C-alpha cells in the first residue's frame, strides 16, 4: 500500500526545505535573529493557510512572503531603534550550523556590513540582499518588491555604490584569527601596551548594552582610549571563561561565567592594515540569548 502524505505534512516538508533560506533573507534584512525568527514563523502560518495547489514554485512564493513581511518589520524597527540607549549592533548569529545561512554566497553576513546596511532603506536593503547574497534574477526581485525591472536594477546599483563607498576589504580568515587571538591574550592580561599594538590608531569600539550599567553609551575611538577601556573591562568580566566561536562567518570571542553568557565580541580588520580597526561588544542579554538560539536553528521544526 502506497503511503500518501497528508497535505499539511507535504506543506511542512516544502517549508522546511526553504527554511534556512527564508531565515537568511529575513536576518540580513533586519540584523536581528529574534525578528527574523518571528518573520519565518509568520511565513509558516501563512503557508499553511495558502491555496498551495495554485502555487507553482513554493520556494519563490515563500521568499516573496518573507521579503514583504521583513520590509514591514524593518520599517517599524527603525522607529524602535531611535529609543535604543547607546550604540545599536546587529544580533550576532551562530554560523557554525550553516556558514552561509541558506545563501549561495556568504554576502552581507559580517557585523560590519549589517551595520552599514542600516543606512539603506528597507526596499533598497531587500533588493541588495536578494541579488547579492541569494543571486535572484532582477525579474524575480522586481516581482517580489512590486517594482519594474529597470527600477530594481537602479536600486541594487545604488545600494552597491553606497556600501562600496564605506566598506573595507576584510582580511583573510587566518589573519582574522591571529588578530583575535592577540586581542584575547592582551585583554585577558589587561596589558594596555599590548592592546595598543594590536589596535589600529583609528579603531572604533562599539558596545551594545541598551542602557546596562557600566557599558559605554558612545563609541570609543582611538587605540589608546580603546585599550584602556578594554583593560578596565577585566573587572566587569572577572572570573569569565573565554572561548572562540563562529559568529556571522567570522571567529568571535565569547565570554561566559557559571554557564551564563556575558558578552560576544567581534573584531574587524581590513587588508590595508595588520591591526584591528573595529570592535563590536554585544552585551545585551536578549541578543546573547538570540545568538544561543541561532546555534540550535538546524534542529527546530516549522
């Protein structure tokens, strides 16, 4: 006797095949694990309610819903972030499960790039992500965004130019790890001089604590100031355990104490320098919990 899947079982299988891609689209557009999870869950609900028999291409249909929902969330998120206390940083995502989170390319995953993309409007960001990370054709993107192909091409081109004007070429993976290890060794020992040697003169350190006590509410600029602030952080992280974990396609520093995650620190360096030019301290507890959830992403059901 031949087994026939229940329609909802088949719907779940089709959705699960696309889930990583849908999460990847929403995450890149929103810079938030939590918001991307909510969008994907909403897409699943809508997929159950859809006239699936009339859908010729489930993948395209689901990507279209994801994109439109993420644009709506991005518009409301901008207003919410205006009330954020101190620097806002993207929620880091564990890329150890899926290094590219469903994309053909790992484009638009680094924290630095996600932060830059905040300067793009929601539709502009969507067009860029769909084209550069997921390699959708202009006709597909135009249909998703309800735009003409000519307008879509212009939007993608403008987004590329805006990002290229500020984006630096990152160092390769080996050099990135060497710089991170040197930073960890100096920070662990509170060695200000060693920290200054590993930091670029114009390094910028951003700490996302959303008003938490003891967390800088303005970016710290310059090797000397950043080294002193980082060395003082030893007291804040007294007794912490240090480990290197995958986050947004790059090795990052994770600090824990008694099983509790205290911070995740990302570093960036460009090919024109052999020193770190950006530090990203994610300390807000909700963002750290979202990072931990993202590491279990592969095992969750729709």
